[in-house]
């Protein structure tokens, strides 16, 4: 079977059809849409048509934006940023770390599906960007004037799909040849693949003069390198990111795959959507006069604005607190930003021994926000803890960063406990309603993948 017709989203049995027909139909503005007979498949030859190149690229970007949106919301639910407030068992299981590898929605659900479908959407974005990159490299597309720029775009967006698959999952499989089941990989192996994608994107974007995608890939590679412990590489990349840079996944609320999941699942005022409440440890965060992070006493930290919604969650008993970063279905979802690059840079300096240089970066951001600067001299260990605290505030329910930090520092002196574990706000293994937490930390490889992949 031609993989142009059915995309092999995972290495096993996970698959989805390309959804290009609605886009092609919209292009025919003067047609009577009700009279159009939509074919069941898009012919492979049509997908090799250079005239459709922008449509193909936009389709792949849309896949990554949807997958990233769901990854960000799902990882926030699994981190310590939210507590359960849902009467829906599946959603309660997400916020109490009880989602299993057998969960069909998690492993096989598509973009815009129930709860937080993740595995298939991320692999779909990974496949689509790689597939279109390969098409652009073929002789059929040789005459496209902006080919290098489009290839850079595909490699950069594909790098973020790999980043999520490497950061969030306990283990992973990536095919070495599309359509052929791949080997079992550890997270760092997937992140190394992400780094290679970003490197190619940077080189192609420089060749094409595409500063937007070059900045996107620099942030992505700095993120991958931070995960891999390459601090000098982080410094080299993050220092080049343009001040004020920001790339988002656009949202518009027009369809399930186009809504902001952080809003739709946790904050929307209508229906049964109040499925998690901002955790108490993220309410009333402040900064003391000497710059030390505090809670409840000091200067309010504007990076973590939390408000009481004047209602209980859908469980009927949990007071519902919401974030103000995601206030509608159409609120954009950040993929990469200068702010991220600066905190990558600060951590890399501090962990590399240049503590004062890292703290200076933190103080620059504090000054922009009108917050008290850090006036004491932290030790290296104190500075690492400080940069982690800055990240939890700066990237509250954004980018999967809190979840990633919880996994990166697990088993170290800077370990951040998951809810239900000793040291968390629920240290005894049960939540505020008496519901028992599970043992899930990272996302499990779905059973459907294991069943369909002979290498596993």
C-alpha cells in the first residue's frame, strides 16, 4: 500500500488518512459545496504535484500544532500544576496519574479527540513533516523557488514532534524506514533525533534566509541539548535567538482539533469542562524583597495569574481555580519563544559553573516584570533550584516545561515530586477528595504499539 494514501503514524498498527479533501474543497470558492462528491481517498499522484506544495506544508504544520496543543495540556494535567476536579473518570485518572498503556483514547485517539489523545497525533505530525520533507527533496519539486525554506520548516516542526515523544514518554519507537516497525528507543535517543532535525532546519533556514524558522529551530535545539546535558551547546544556540521571538500554534475554536485544550478541558465556563483546578501550590505566588521566591507574602508574581471561577469543578466539590494564560478556545499555544531560550541559557550557565552569569539572566527578566531582583548570592545548588522555580512560574501550563523538569530531575537532589508522592501537596498517596493516586510519571508506550511491532 502506498504510504502517500495511508500514513503509518506509529511503527505498529496506528494509522490515519490524510485529510486534504476539505482544504481542496475550500479553495473552490465559487463551487456549490453541497453538490460536490468527495472521493474516499486522495490519489498519490496528486500529493506529488508541486502546485500543492504549500497546502501539503500547511497540512503538516496543522498536524504538529494540534498534537503540540494536546501534549501541552496533557502534560500539565499529569504534572503538579492541576488537581482533579472532574466527575469524568477518564479525566480524573489523568490528573491522578492513573492513565494506563491500555487506554485507547490516549494511544489511538486522533487530534481533537476525547481526553488527551497523544501518541497517534504526535506520530502523525512526525510522519507528515518527514514525508513532505522527502517529497521536497525529490526531482518533482526541484523547481520550487523556496524549497530550502519549506524543507527547513518541515524539519523544525518535525523536531518538536520528536521533542515531545522524547521528553514525555518512558520509551518510544521510531521507524528507521516509514512503514517498517522500528526498534525500542530510550528518551535520549529520540531527543538526539530531534537535535538532528533541528540542526538540518537551522542549516536550511540559513541557506534560505528564513530567520523565523531559524529562530524556531534554535530554540528547539537548545531545548533538546538541555535535555541531553550539552550545556555548551545550549549556550551557543540560545544566545542566538532573537529578542522577543515567539512562535505559536494558532487556535480558532472552529473545530475540535482547533480548540485550545488547556482552556477547553480545564477552564471553559459552559458544560462539563471544569475537569481540573489549578493546584494550591500555584496560587498566590510572590517574590520577597531580596528576590527569593515566596508564596502569599511579597510582590505578586504576574507570571502565574490564577483566579477563582466562583464555581466548583464538575465533581461538584472542588473549588475551581483557572489560569489566565488560556482564556478562550482560540487562545494561541506557545511552541517556542525567546523567554524559553533565555531560561535554557540561564540553566546552562549555572549548571556549567557560571552561576553569576545565569542569575544575571534571571534578574534581567525580573526587571522587565517589575519584580524584586535577586540580591543575595546563591550557591550553585541554590541557583539550580532558583532557575527551576523561575521556570515553573514563567512557563506555568505552557510548553510542557514543568512536566519535563519533573522528569529531568527525578532521582536528583532537585527532584520535584509528583502529586501523591512525599513532599508534594498530597504526600500520602491520595488527593483532596480521598481518591488514590496511581504510579504513572512518564507517558507509557501504548499496548497497541507493542502488539503491532515485532521488535518490542
